[in-house]
C-alpha cells in the first residue's frame, strides 16, 4: 500500500489538538508496533501503530514520539526518535528515514536516533507529573500478544512508580473519530479505487469461476492503483453468504447462487469498506431480488438516519426495527413471534445479528467508545443485511458514509447498488 503523501500540516494540527487536551506538566509517549514473526526466520509486513501514524505520518518500525508541552528546554517539547540506518540495514531492508525526511513528513523539528531516547526520556520524566501511555482500548479487541507499548508501560511504571499515569487512548479515541478534510479525501480515494475493483469483478463473475479468482481481480485493480486490501476479503458464494467472516475464498461459484462481496481498498493507511451481493448468473431470482430490495430500502433509510447526536447503539436499534418490518413482509417473521420476544433478544436476530455501523479511518473498525455521540466529521459504514440460512443465501449491502453538518455524504455513491444496474453491468 503506497503513501498518500499527506501534508505535514495535518500531523502538526493533530499534535496541537492533543496538546490542548493535556493537563499541565504532561508527558506523552507512543511506540511503533512490533514487526511480528511468522515461523523460522520469517516476519509479517510491518503495520504501523495507528495512533503514532496519526500524530506523525511516520510508517517506520521502532519509532517513538515524545510530547512534553511544558518541557524546560523548548527543543524537547516534541521529539521523534528513529532507528538509525547503516550499510547492513540499507542492503537488507532498504532505505530508512533520514532526520530531514522525518521532519518533512511529520513537522517534528527535533528528530533524534533511538540511542538517545533513554537520556532524553529520563530528563523529561524528571520534569513531568502526568504521564500518558498508549494502549489498545478498542472495546471489541481481545489482545493476546504483548505489544511494544505494553512492554514500555511495564518498564516505565517499574522505573518511575511515583508519577501520575493516564490512558492516552481516552484522548485519541475522541480525536481520531472526527476526520479532517485531508483524511476524508484519502478515504474517498480508497472508496474510488474500491469502486473500480467492484466494476471489474461485475464483468468477470460467471458460473464456474472460483472465489479466489474473484479475489485476484480485486487485487489486480487495487495494487495497480497504489492500494491494497483494507481487510481480509470476504468472497462468499451460495450458503457461505450467511457466514459473517467467511475468508476461505476457495469455492466454485454456481449458477443460481448469490455472491456476497465484502471487499474494499485501503489507501495511504486509510481504509474504506464496501459490501455488495450480486447474482453469479447475472440475474437475481425472484426471491433473491425481493430480499435484495428489502436490504436496499434499509440501507437508504439508515444512511439518512446517520445524524449527529446519536450513538452506534441507537443506529443498531433503528436498523433492527426496519429489518424486522422487512422480514415480516418477506414472511420470515410473524407478528406473534415478534411480540413474544424480550426487548434484549428480538426475533430479528435470527436474520440480522450484527451492528449496522462502525467508524472507519486508520483502522477498519476505527476507535470509539460505544456511548460516544456521532459528530459531523465522522466516517461510518452503513451495513444492513438479511441472512436466510434455510434458503441458502444472505444479502448484505454496505457503503462508507461521511456525516456532515447538513446531513450525510455517501462516499460510494458512484458504486453500483441498484439490482437493475448490477444486472446490466454483468451482461
């Protein structure tokens, strides 16, 4: 995935916004993510810590950002530490950032090598009272591998037990969920590339092709446009369209099946999210079209419902009500069984069991707390669905949507979604 060439002004503004939220005599430390091992001498591609990228624009491993707004030495009020290169690294791993390049990317003027970090860190800790350390506080995360930040927290608290420690994630969740114009532009570009991939796949899909071949068509379009997959692609034909996180992508697409495509591009560290459900044969059956149009009505209603002041939980409840009505019309649910169920276990859960929206940005499921209220500048997915296991297919539709002062802006409005348009393009 290539760089989006975001301006340093964006990261300068992000750091300024964070500084305004800090109490006096604060110190903030963020670490890059580790490069994770596979087996033998292998390693996974590096994925940068999203909070560190948000504040610096630096993608390089082993980087550390320190912010100390009240440091006695003005030069120490923000310092970026980098891994120093040498001939061996240049030969085996390629170019590493110079100090000047890091300054140009981040706007941080004081860039130093990692070897200097212990001395500078001790100096700043001795001047500071409040220490903000970073951790993954996404409410759905289940971390099992200890991170670089987690190791640093343990080391820091052991060495300096008398400071006041705070959770940086609390502040970063508030900052990152509201997107700037630059961020929105990059997400929109990711959405545009996603649309190109989807249109390519519409022309390619037919009975007899394998799900992995369709994945390859998306990969071709994404990579040639400087993007990559925002997440593991879900390409689910037939009954697999009822499996929420199906990633095998190895079955043959058969005549009469639907094909659920939950595939989107990430560009310059920012993600988009798209789902479409298409007919393998090029035409929906009567029943498939009934269900498809029901979900299409809900996505349109829910997109309009994404307004400031609501929460993600509010949106889920609204979606469940709309999908319940559609399920009654589709003769999937009866009014009598709906009334029997308790409010916390609605009957519609059989056919729609997940949320309808999540924020998206540097992470596909971007950071927030569930009780946070939507604000202008949030970028959300809208993804209603109806899954009918007994009939062997499910339909999910999803777009990436920007909430504005005046309503909503669908960042995927140019990507085909009408059943007639999809059938026409598949000819």
